[in-house]
């Protein structure tokens, strides 16, 4: 499960840190506020292709970091 997402200089996002909780997490907001950029950043974390046109205007690079939490369930036999 993705528990935290950190984005810096990706498209219109200068810097943001998002914490997700267990269960359903919903992204809402006005048009143009960056919801699709957040989904795109998650796609990058999962191995999606990066594009240099997504780098923001303030830097030569963008940064996306995710913290994943894995819970291993052990079965009793």
C-alpha cells in the first residue's frame, strides 16, 4: 500500500507531500489543481515512462518518491 507520496518540480507542482491512510483515499479539487499529476506520479513509481516535458519550469529535474507499506499475512496450516 502506498502510504506517502512526495513530488517536487513535476509539471505545475512545486512541492507536495501526501499521506494516504488505510482504506479508500479520494482525490478531489478544481480543474487544473494537479489531480492528474498526482496519478501520473504514482504511475512513475510503478514503472511508468517518464517524459522530460513533465519537468517543471524552475529546475532541470523532477523528483517523485513513494513510501510503500507491505503487510504479509501468514496462514496457519
